[in-house]
């Protein structure tokens, strides 16, 4: 049996949209092409923003599309489902391991303060943290705690992390200049995505992470965390994003092509076929099942640029 283990890791903040479905389809095809397995994990770190009803619908929608999983869900394998909101103790152990290395510090900066400052920004608009709270003295920390509870950041070195992405090819980022010290835990105690996803992928034996290209910039930070925690990193493949016909990114918030609406208009095979066509996996948008696409799947067919959906495709 192949040792490849892929995963679905949706965030249930709303109904799945086409972009989510595309990532799930590509993750499934990439793993199954090599005879691998798929783990389902529900990324509901912020349980208030991610009600369980959406997680249940996610499982139902994936199963309806034929994107079954082998572990981690009530519709698939015998284990799970895995919910990040139930794993605080697991994340705490890894967090404390990092803190013991002297790499964690409290940060009192608000998002508004960071965006108002002259700190550099990434290409997608995120602030590269300028290290404002990195060198606070114990006395300064104690004084600031009187006004507000801090979040906690991880110190990063001035170091370049390089890797080869399965879809996008070679990629490098300087941890300090391109990423900056990043959050491990919010002020309300909720653990950050960067830490949780690394801990979970490692403990679930995931060997291949397929996700949207908007998360490509997270990879260097996560590879650094794998190293600090003594964990084996998976390989990564970041798929191009689907854009609405007007060039916008698809969004759950905007209700763009949610599966709730799509299921009323198309069969599962029609949706899969249209996505396969959009991503270059077939030459026409003919109905297909995931299984029928597995044998001929190749990342070489998938474009490296975002994909603007034709108005007449969906």
C-alpha cells in the first residue's frame, strides 16, 4: 500500500464554494493517483465562527460529490471526525515546547495599530510584523498586561527557507523579512492556524498537503515550525485560485457559487467535470466522477496562475 496520505481540511465558516471544492478535488486526485489515503479534518479553531452545522454539511457535500475519505469522518472511515476545536491540549503541548526554547513572547499590538504603522506589507496586504513587542522588558510586559491580555508570537530568524511546490515550483521566503514573527496564540487563548495545522498534519501522518495558492506564503513559517518541533514535514502543492468572472476571489461571505446553489442546478458529475475542465484536467466540461479522473491526473496539467471562470461555465 502507498504511504501517501493527503487530507481535506475545510474551515466550516459557511457552505463550501467552488474554490473549496476545487482544492478538495485536486487533493483527492493527487493522493488517489498514487494509491494513497485521504484524512478529513475540520478546521474549526474558532468554534464560534464555525458552527458544527456547517461541518456536518461539509461532510455531506463532499460525500455527495464522490470525494470520500479514508479516515476522520462519519461518512468515511472508522476514525474521527477530527475537530480542531477539541484539540487545545494537544496544541498546548507543542506551544509549551516552543516557549521552553525561549522563542515565544507576548504581543500587545492591535490589528488597527499594525495596519496604521509604517510596517512593510506582503503582496496580499498582510502586515509583516516589525517586532514592536519583541524586546519588551518584564516590567514593560507587566505594565501592559494591566490594560489588555496579550497574544503570543514566535520569534523567527533572518533565514531563507526554500522548497519546491508540487504545483507552483521552486519558492523561497526570508522568515524575518518576508514573514515576520507570527502568531501562535490569540489573546483569547485560541491557537493560531500556523501552529495547529503543523501539529495536526504531523500527528495524522499527512505526507502531502494540497491547498489554495493563497496559503503558499504560510509554507515557510510552517516548515520552520516542523523543524523546531522535530516533526517530519509533508510535501506541498498549492493550486491556483478560482476567480469569479469579474476577477474577484470566490468567497463564502459573498455566497459565490456555494454548493447549496450548485446542487440545485447540477449533478455531482457535472460539477466535477466542470472543475476538471477549469483546471486543465480534461479538454471539455463533460460530466466526470472523481474516480474516472484519477488515472490520468498530473500536476503538470494544472496551470500556475489563477483561473477566471467563464460566465457560461456555472
